[in-house]
C-alpha cells in the first residue's frame, strides 16, 4: 500500500485529507509541524508528501529543500498546498523542488487526481534501456540523468519531463501536451509549471541544457546538435 505523508498544521484539513486519501486506498501519516514532518519523511520514506507552505517549526519551502537535498528522500514527489496563489509563489515552490502546486481552497476531486498523476509519473518508466543523447544519458533502470558521466540530481517530475522530450527528440511538444503527459492533467493556467521545470532542467544540465530548445509561442523540443 502506498504511503502519503501529510504535513499540514490545520488539523481539520489534515484529517479531511487523510480520510479522502485512505478512501482512495492510500495509507496516510500526518505531521502538524515542519521539522517533525521532515523527520517523519526521512524515517518512513513515503511515496508522496503533501506539504503545507506555512508551518510552525520550519516553513514548507525549507522542508522541501531539505527533502530534495537528501539522498534518502530526493526522489519522493512533493505537492505543495498553500493559500498563496500568485505566480511568484509558484515559481519559488518549483525552485525548491516541488513537483506540483495546489492552491487553497481546492476541490478534493482535483487534489486526488493530482496525487494519482504525480505518483504515477514518479513510477512510470517508458523504457528500461538508457537513452543516449550526446553527453546526456537518461537511465530509467536507475532513474538517473548523467551529463558527461556525472550524475545530475533531478526530481521525479524533472526526470519524466526530460525522458518525455527525449522519446520525442526533434518533435515539438506544446506546453499543454507536456502538462497532460508528464503531470497527468491539463489546466491552461498552469503552463508556467512547464516553463519553470524546463528552466531548472537546463540549469542542472549545464551546457547540455542547450539541447532543450524553446519554440516560441508553442512549447519545447529536445534536439541534438
């Protein structure tokens, strides 16, 4: 049974989330404090973390940053839950490694769909054979990205985004299709999600990030030199 860790200081909301997730067949663990939640994640290794932004003990951004820096938890997907819905708040969330971002108030149905999509995306591997693209190797078996033989630390969503582009090398992918195929949903207002993840991927890949080309007004493609 897949485990989901809820780090949320609003106890009523945490209980509601746990109830709905358990009804969907997940096992849940709940923490009401940021530092406590981080410790719980390191200890229990959940399949997903639902993380509030404003938390006592340690803010959600710092919790996420620590999760993504630890070898034990770096591949655990994180969905940020917050009342802050401005674009800059989303950008900050994605910059610290958040895989998805849900603004309060949200519908339970939407959140359940996003939970399923993120978990599915983190586990799906389109190919077991490594993909070689110049200096870049995408290894689905080890869930690794290497540039010039050196491993690059990427989140589960970043890995699937790069893998999706790689399987379609030379073909332009719209933001909407990437949202659907990588994140598993299509919300037009979330196109910034794709842009932010692409920017982070390029930065992490260094010069090899130039393989990812922007097609203005449409989307992206991965193209060999």
